[in-house]
C-alpha cells in the first residue's frame, strides 16, 4: 500500500496494489505485480485498519495488476464501503465484466485502460489472444453507470498512433467517459526488455495526439501525462 496525489483525480488517496493480470503487455511497467513476484497475502482486516488509521487521505484506489482478477476483491470493496468513509476507485483493464458489474455498487470512480481500437490490434497490445467481447461488455456496463469514469491509453511507439487515437476517442465518446488520459510510455522496467530500447514520445507529440482526441471529445476532459510536465489538460 502507498499514498498518491495522482491516482484519484483531485484527491489524496491510498493505493492498494493487487497482484495478477490476464494480460502480458510487453510494455507494462508493473511486471512484479503481473508476474506475482514478491507478492504476499494480506488480510482484508489489515487493509481496512490501515485505511482508517490514515487520517490525511480522502480516497482509496484499488489497482494492480488487474484487481478484478482477485477472487476476494468484491469483499474488499464491500468492506471499504461499509467500514471506511473514503471515496473508492478501481483501475481495471475491462476483462472481467461480471465482477465489474458487481463492483460498481461499491465504487465512486472507475479508471479503465482502452489500449487500442476494439479489433485484432488488441492482441498485439496485450500479448494474448484477447476476447474482445469481454471488453465490449464491460464498456456497455460502464455506459449505463453515471458516476465519474476515466479511460486511459498508453502511447506506445510503433503500437499506438494517431489513427488509433481517433478510433479510441469514438469509444470514449460513446461510453460517455468524463476523462480521457493519454499516458506517455516510459521505457523502463518493462515486462519485455526489448521495449526498454524504445524512445518515448516527446511532450509536443503527446499534445498533438491529445488535440486529435479532443476534436472528437468536446464534452470530455482530455489530458496528457508526461515526464516533462506531469498532467496537462488539452483544450481546443
């Protein structure tokens, strides 16, 4: 567990990391969590006690890995809702629609990864033969959920380009996400070491992609995040 000023928009939050992920994105920077290295079993009771003893936080973000992969995550969220006064957010890759639907009753905010347009390109991004229907089902569930929600895309050189951003922006618009965040790829500690040889996009190029997205998303807050300037909101 950790504390963060960036994992829940506008709030100081605790971050609870859960191990495991069905995807094998070569560019992922959380390989220890994905591969379940150095992971340990922690009682839900201990997590709740930690949250209640941290008097400076306003919220909690449950992330991973892929937190919905954990069988006990629904019970964790239920107890967070009932036994703390914190706002609750989850980060998810959309691959577990049934658990997402159950989890939403306990959540105040959801951030999701939309890695590419919803076609066979997804396989290349996530490193497995991906069942796109599961991701589409999760998006349909979120379309009906009227609480704050964010979509995020990591801009991996040679894998995500301006045409992809146009197509993803249309998905973001259809689901009515409140935020769309384009994340600058960082070539360090990646699941596949060959991605560490890539050069990250410059801030100027990230801004250009953000403006492409904004053309399709006039009602959505579009942001980029870079090492140079952190989070920046994109205007017309």
